[in-house]
């Protein structure tokens, strides 16, 4: 597997992988409540969270952590950067993300 990634690949993973899609593919606990995306934080286990769709970031308000799709995958799968990017690339290669 590749250990080097282009700037374009990383930018696309950070900015274009929608969180509802990602949470579903990771089988990560989440739901919508009053139009807000609620997920279990992979760092602290709390569900005080929200999605900022303009920035493509999710935030846990309990532990004050922001996640982009790569960060979230690293935390959810308890893996390093390279493995997380490889996993996301394999998901996006096999499935339509939008």
C-alpha cells in the first residue's frame, strides 16, 4: 500500500468526505437529533457533538476536540495517519461518497 499521498488526495479526504457517509462506513454510533448530527466521540466516549458542514469538521464539545475525516478515522480505528488515509482511500475508491 502507498505510504505517500498527493496533496490533492489529502485535501479531498479532509474536505469532501461527508461525515454522515463516513460514520456509516465506519459503523460508528451516530444519529440525527433536531437536525443535528450526534456521534459518540472516539476520544472521550461522550455524545455532546455537532457537525460544521461548511468546514467539514465535527466537534466534541465535551473534550473540545475537532475532527476532520482523517483525524476521526485515526481515532475511531485507533490507527496512525497512513493507515487511516489508506482506509479512507479504499472506501472512496469502492463507493460513491456523495
